[in-house]
C-alpha cells in the first residue's frame, strides 16, 4: 500500500521496479526493512559522491543548497547535518557533503553553498578540509560570480587563531566572486544555541532564491520504512550515558616523569557501539575543594540559585558540574574584568598578545584566585562558559572487549602560583573518580581514521606516548578479524623501563606474528635524543617499500611538534628512497592523503 502511494506520488521507480520492491519488502521483518533502508541510503550517498547517481533535472541541481563540512571531531558535521535537516523541513533541496569527498571542480556548477568548518591547532583546517582549503588558493579555482554563500565557523577561543579556517574559506570564496548573503558566525566551544540561531538566519537568506529557482516546493520523497538502524544508541553529546568506571590502572613506572593510566569503562545497557579510530567523549566534575575556595574568596553562598540556560540549580552544583574552570580562554578574562572592574585584567583586554601569554600559564581557577572581587552569583555564572566534554582516542576494539571501552589517559599536572594543577578531565578520571563511580560518556565517530576495508592491506602505525591508544584498538581488531595484512608499529617515549605502554601486550602480538615489525624510540635512554621520526628515516627503505605495496599509514598524538616532524620525515623518506625531488615527494604524500592511505588523529 505504501509503495503504491509512493509510486503514485511521482516516484522515480518504474512499475516493474516498484513490483520487485514490494515483493522484497513483503519477505522482510521490520528490523530487516530498517537495515535495507539504511543500506540503500548509504549506497545512494556513496554513488552520488562518486558521480554515479542518476542526474536530476538541471533546474533542480542549480536550486540545491550544497552544504560542505570540514570536521575534526564531529561537531561541524553535526551542525551541517542539522542545517540540511532544517532546509529539508522547509521543503528546500539540500545535499550534505564532506569536504574530503567533494570534487573541487564541481564548484563551478554550484549556485548556493553553505560552509560549516572547524579549526584546530594553529589556525589549521581539519583533515577533511585540507584539499579544498588549498585548492581555493590555486589558479585552478573557478570564478564564482553567481554563487551565494554563507559560512559558519566552529572553534575554541582559547587558541590564538580562533575560527581561522572559516575566515579563510569565506575570504577565498568571496575573492573568487561569490557573494556572502548571511554574516559569518565564529562560534566557541559552547556553540549549540548560537548555531541553531545561525541556521535559521542563513536559511531565511537562502530560501527566497532557492524556492524561486525550484519553482515552488521541492519534491521530497521519503522511504516508507525507517532509515535509522534499530541498534542506534539514544546516547550522544547532549544525552550522555552514565557509565560505570571499572578500572583505573597506572601503566608508567614509579620513576617515570609521566603518569599514564589505562582506563576501562562499562557500556553495558547503553547500546553504544564504536569502531577502532573513534573517540570517547567524557564529561567530568571540577575539583570540589577549588570550587569551595572560589566561593570563599568571592564571598558567595554556594546554595544561591542561579539560571543556566533553561535550568535552575545551586551555584555550587553549577561550578562543580556545569561550568569550565580549568581550561582558560580570553572570553572569561574579558567578561570577569568588566564585571569586577579589575584594572590588570582590563589592560589585558586591550592587548591580545599579553592576553595569550597570561592565559597560557593559568587555569580559569587561577584568574579568580589571583583577582578575587565583588561579583554576584549570576554574574559569575554569566562570565563562564559551559564545560565541554574531553575527547579521547578509544584504545580498544568491541570485537575484543564487547560492552567495555578502554582509554589511555596521560594526567595533565603542573605546579604554579603555589597551587597544584590537574587537567580537568584527566585529573578527574585518573586521580579523583573512584572505581565503581559513574562517568557520563558518548562516542564520537571518526570516519577519517579507519583501518583499510581489505584485511590483506599492510598497516603502518606511528603513535608515540598516549598516541598508541587507537593502535591498540587497531591490533585488537585485526586479530579478531584474522587479518592477514602486515602490521608495523612505531612507538616512542622517554624511557624503556618506565614508559613502555602496553609492553606485555605488544610483545605478545610480536610473538604471535600479528605485529610484523616494531620500532621503538626511547628519547632519554642515551646521550642523543631519539624520536619516532628518526626511526622512520632509519627504516626508510623498507618503509617506502611498504608504501609502494599499498600500505596505509596512520599517525596519532601531538599535533604541534610530533605530527609535523613525522610528516617531514615521511617526505624525506620518499625523496631518498623514491628518488624524487621536493615537489614530487610532497605530491606523493598528498596522493596518499587523497587516497585515504595517510590518516592522522592529532591533538
């Protein structure tokens, strides 16, 4: 019946296709129908990205809003998806495409484009946006005189180049002739409410011309059965799962300069699933003793009721559970300075360089401790932003650990201004929360950091320090799948005796043959410091041979130094052992990236 209605409503299917589909649906139970629906949706999306979709009429193509997203942790993708859903709810044709899957040459065919993009590191584009970001600066970039655009940036104002990638995209598109029809928004980590407002405004700006070119309402055809997988979990960033903290085990030695913990968390009863390469988002509680010190210094009653969004709760509970008090950022210093009229802080507001230097050495707690002043409870809350979950690369495969998820967490700790400082989440997980307590979590999928689908493909993993986390998951998964592809791990840390994370497991994988090669770099075990990038150069001939055999290469860990040093070492290896000049070696590495054979999970 539903399929007959679908065919009568201008279905693209022929009568014979409808008949076949009806026959198939009649044989399927609801769960099987839902699975087929999801499969068809994914297949259609893949075909469209590959240029294999059946072409729609030219007028409809021109009238579609193309939503391009570049996302490092999934936030930009989520907002872009919301933008698409809101557009479609208005009857507007919209297509959602990751910048990694978008062919830059298609720009000349577009009429309406919305960009949703994050920024990470020192103003750098996320992994999936790099190629398009660079393409727009080249001579190949087309003129875009008839294109209407709207750009939304997500970032973190604690970094100097806040939302720089969004600024770059808008500037470059406008330079090519595009017209920005709605003001760009640069949103901080607590972006949710503002992003909803921006989406509504941007669609208001696009809608008149989109609707005019569509010639009325868009013809939206819905499948007759649900597209969502029945196994999809209800838990996400907005609705985290209250999980049990099972194990907190220190895996560095007594004399190590690092405190790294192996964390095990139960996901039993959540239906949460994850894939090696994904991250776990973790919410944490601020240190109660420091919250009480804030209340004492500011002479505030912790029982005072305050308002946070739509919620009313006590000031103390808000400071412990809901507000950011560790990671410092310019926005708090500016608001607190104005609210308290503190001369030293007001001077920083006028000097961005001095502000950066000031917040780099301090947590938000420190700013308050060093400048206690008269301020109301609600005023203080309004100065602070909501606490954001911290993301950790998952260190396990569900094929191995089932209803658990494992993390490898390095404790952030330093002494300053007469106080011991702990990282908000690492300190909570590793030092404060007790085994058996609840931790609110959710998974963040990362489609840009995935094992090859062909289990015969060789894999090279470069993960010094806690960067080993996803590779522990990779090895567990490859073992569970009985993958025949070779595996090569590069690992580094200061000392062999103190800092060889997961040593027993790794040696077991080496003995069993799952791990084909391992190269380690102990930077402080000899007079001359040795790092993983040095081992890459030493093994350059074999490394290049693996790449020529089709190996996939992965890097996880520190973005600012390690990842850049590794990248340069890879270029040097290709130059030396591939007999290439600088430009050709760079292009070789770019080609690996384009083929998804060089993937990074850096932070």
